[in-house]
C-alpha cells in the first residue's frame, strides 16, 4: 500500500488496550496502518470511558457517529475511505449496508476478535451441563448472523487457527475470504533479561475483564473448587484477582482468611504479571486466543490453564506450564509448579519459545499488508468469486436497511 489511503475503523466500543485483549487488538491494527503512512479515523457510537486509548496521541483521528442516522452517510462521503474495518460482526450488521451504498469500492474488512457464535454456543452448552459439539453452532441464530457478516466482507481477520478451521471446514467459507492474524507482541530481549527470577516472585494471580462472562465464571470456579484444593496443600498461599469493571458480586468473593483476594482493576497489569509466580486460568468456555495467557508468557509468568484456555495458542510447542481440564490435577500441577524452581524455569522458557515462533509481530505484518494490496488490486474479481456474499449483500442488508430507516423515522417522531 504505497499510496496514502484513508482507513476507517468502526468500533464496537472505544478501545481500552489495558482492559481487554479486544482493545489491545484494535490499537495494534490502528498502529499497523499508521506505520504504513495511512490516515486512520476511528469512529464509534459508544460513550467515552476513563480508560479508552488516546488515539489522537498516536496519530489517528476520532469521530463520534450515530446509529440509524443519515449523518453517518454524510460522514462517509466526506472522508471517502478506501478501506473500512468493522470491529466485530454486530458493527458490520449496523453499518455495512451504509458503507456498501456510499463507498461501494472500499475494501471491507471484518475483525472477528473471536467467533462470538463459538463462545456463546460453548457457554450455553456449559450451562446445560453438556459437552459442546460443533453442531451446537447451528442451533444459534448468532452463528447465522456472524457467518452472513463474514460472507458480506472482502476479508475476515481471525485470531485463532481453530476458528479459522471451523469457518473453512464446518461453515465452508472460502479460504480467500479469511486471513489469520493473531494478537502479536514485540520481542524485547532486554526485557526478558530483566525479568524477576523464581525467588523474587510470590503468590498466584488471575486477571481478566469482568464484563466478559468467561472471566467471571473462571473466578467462580477458582473460588468454589480449585482454590480450596490448592489451599489444602499450601495453607499460607494467596491468590490475587485483578480485572477491569469488577461488580459487587466480584468483591463479595474476597476472603482474607482464605487468601482469596479481590484487587479490582490493576493500575499496571504488566507489574502484576512481573511479580506473581504463577498465573491460574481455569477457563471453562470461551473463544479466540486469550490475551491474558499471552501476557503471562510475555512477562515470564508460567501458567496453568484448560484446553479451552490454551486453544490454538501453542501449536505443537510445549505450554509454559500445564494444561488440564481436571480440577484436582489443576491444583496439583499449580502447587508443583509453584514450588519446583526447575519446573518453573522450564515453563518460562517454553513461553518464550511460543512467543518467538508464534506471536512475534514481524511474523505477520508484511504478509498482512501484501494480502490487503493484493485483494484491493483485484477487488472486482475477488467479489465475483464470492457470489453468495453479493447475494447476502443484496437481500439480507435490504431488511437491515429498511429496519434502520424505520427506526430513524420513528426517532424523528419521538
């Protein structure tokens, strides 16, 4: 992309890179385009938050937009973007038809963050006390909506190889519409050399945005089943729980007597990771790759997690700790890893290998930019090969458009 392009992000929320992996992901994409010399505008209907990224300071423009309003059409025509990136499929549903109408030649990119339909289906299966099967995806309307959005876009970014495989093999999405782009990290040897060693670290930890249901469920699981098992073996142990947007139900789990300590939002998550000895993440449902587990590796903190927690993260490489779905085994491995310096140091080295081989930024950036250039240059033929997407654009979005216009007129009356 040698020419300077106007790129429009339409966000579900204003990104909070210190609150969630989704926020970090969006900021990474913005920075990537800015580094290529392009103009980037981030827009959203969401309210400001105290923790939103200062996008102006990194060179992006920001614009508040309205839902179900022709003012967005006016805005589109003013900036005339060559590339539009939708932050999650719900945003494409709401604004995709307006982009297609006003900027038909703009490349449309969908960033999934994770497959929402997979996360919701797993959550429902968990609540029903049944084993999740891929066929469960077909029971959810959200899957139909999400796949329709994928088909309407020119490129869909997926952060998990497992989810990419689901889209290709289960939903039969053509590979030309998908691009694997995980959350990535900058390698920094100096930082690795300055990590605190085994003896300088103490306590167990968990961190996660509490607006995200899998994180709340994880804390419940720790409280009710796993932490009592660990405390039985280590009566003086402490578990510090951090996370953005904690509610009173979270704080009610706090117990000094049990060493189960609810700390709320961390001022600096990196400092929490750098001082803890073990990260506990018994995640029972969810999707995507887990930013908190990647952060644990990035800051030299071994972890214990589940098969869903580690899904698609380590490939064929050894985990930086242990993976188990059994509560008793989870507790036993956590205690062993906490107390055995040799095991702990080996786990930390495994995390470094995973980052170097699977998440270093330079592994992905050039291929991603080249792919966008290729699709933009051949956009007519690219779309011609995706007739089903054109069909959905024509029919499905007609209903979305008319519903939006009906709401718009209704709002005028009120």
